[in-house]
C-alpha cells in the first residue's frame, strides 16, 4: 500500500474512532434523563452525572498525548477504546447513583481520544496539509450529534439500559476496525521528554491563561450544552426525548463538523479576527437566550394589558444553531493562536489549553444544575455563560484590541492591502 493510501486510511478510521468515542462520552446527556427520573435526582445531581465522564476525559489528555509521542497513536487509541468496552456495558446494570459516577469515570477515558488522534493523524500528512487533516479528524466532535440521533430511538424502543450495551458493541467493533485499517510508522515516535512540571511552567504566561479562558467557552461550553440541551428542551418546552434530541442536534452538529471551516477562516483572516467575532456573536446569542419566559401586565388608558416575552422553541433552536457555528469556528481559531504564538512549544500549550477546555465541560453542567436548583430559572445557564463571554471580551479588548493601531502604517488593513499594492512598485525599483 502506498504512503498516500495509508495516510488516507489512517484519517478515515481515526475519524470514525473519534466520532464513536465522542458519542460515548456524551452518552449521559440522553440516558441521564430516564436515569434522573428513576433515581429522583435534582438538577445539580443530574449535572454531576452528565459531567463525570468529561472530568476523566480532560485529565487524561496530557498523559495520553505523551504516550502517543512515545508509543504511537495506533496502539494508544486501540488500547483506550478496548478499556472502555466493559465499563460502558456495565452501565446498563447500575442501580445506584454512585454506580453511575464510578463507571462514568472509566467511560470518560474515551474523551481523551482527541489528544491521541490529533498528533497521530497529523504526522501522516505533510505540513501544508496537516491543518486540513486535523480539521477532518476534529469533525469527530459531531459524535455528540450522533448520540442525539441514536440514543433516543433506542431509549424509546428498548429502554435506556439498551443504550450502553449497544454502545459497548459499537465501541468494540470500531476498535477492531481501527486496528485492521490503521498503520504504524516508527519514524513518528519521539521521546516524550515533556514532564508535568514543564506543562505547569507555561501557566506563568498570561497569554496561556487567556487562551484557556477562550477554549473553556468554545469547547467547554460546547461539551456542557451538548450534555444539557436535551433535558432543557424536555423541561422548558415539554418535548418528548426524541424531538428534544433532534432539536438539540441543531447545536451539536454544526459545532462539530464546521471546525475545519473555522481553521480555514483563521488561516485567511487571522486567529484574532475570528475569535473576536466569535465572542461577539456568542455575546449576542447568549444575551437573548438568557431572558426567561416572562408574563407581565401594564396599565393603559383602556385598562391593564398582559404580555408574554420569551423565546419559542424555533427561535431558541435558531439561536443555538448560530451559537454552535460560532463555537465551531472558535475551537479552530484558539488552536491557530497557539500555532502562531508558540510555534516551538505547540504540544505543551495545546495540552494545557485542551485540559482547560475539558475541565470547563466538566464544571459547567454542575454549575448549570446548581443555578437551576437555586433560582428555579432554567435560562440561568445561559446567564452564566453570558457573564463568562462578557469577561472574555473585556480581557480581549484590553490585551489585544486596544493595542491594535486602527489607522496608519501598522493598521491591519494597511499591512494587508498596502503591502500588496506596494509590491509592484518595489519590483520596479529593483
């Protein structure tokens, strides 16, 4: 088999494997609804149940990346998937809340597949095509949407216990398929000399904290809302689980598959420009989404008149779709920042930023649940995200935007257009 054919095979089966891993990682976002009813969980406990796998998937990203460098992505990803099969199967037999939490920690290992597949796939392609290859692999985030299509149908037809059993079989079959059609190149192996201490040293750089903040929104928020949206539709709009999951996919699907386009936009217009507009679009969407369903009356010359203010299910879904698109672009633009600002330290910075994004996906569902329990307002989740995005915009303004020269020789527009216009004149003088 030629080198190009091997690279294409690796890309296809790795993307399939990542899609299945992400589908499993998001499993509690759907089956957590009947489990919540069965165990009588409150919103905070539901948030903890949904987020527990995200914790493990975040914490294992850095060591899995190191092992991928040392042993190769093929063996690491295959082992990771095989280790998840039994815990996934056992979820169908769990009966207590702590059973689900413990098994969720083991199942969460599947979420670490991103830090394995990204370097594994990239090394099979020349540098000029690595961004495209990683974008295709990153589209495996759409496994969150696949889960929303598949799991509700299984729940309705056979009960929630059939979902983990089905997913266990799918994971096993995908692992075997991956092993059969993936390849190993020992020249890709490097000595993983990066230590945990070196990972933590980069936290002294304020830019890294800022990138962690951005990624905790565009990736952590994406994961959190992917877990939260099905039960939100059920509670807020009274939909059944199938209709709720289908509409929730309007957010999850574009948030996964459009990441490659975000990479292209970041290459063309720069990470700063894309991230700046991503944050503003997020700010507008979250501001509208934050407003709770409200009934009020005003006194007019003809007597009191009552009004209702709130989003209907279709307006809500359209805003979630726009938010999903924005965050897909944002996930790519943050990593463009890393490649631009840290070209010689991209692995370490990516590991730290990715860890921050994953931890955001773990913490946010718990915060969402606690806010609902405290306030009784479901849209409080969006209120919290709105505040976080507002803080990011302020941080971005003072560290980047305010320092940008909008007029003169060093203005971005002058640098791009002026340089092009001046090029023929320079050539004529030579």
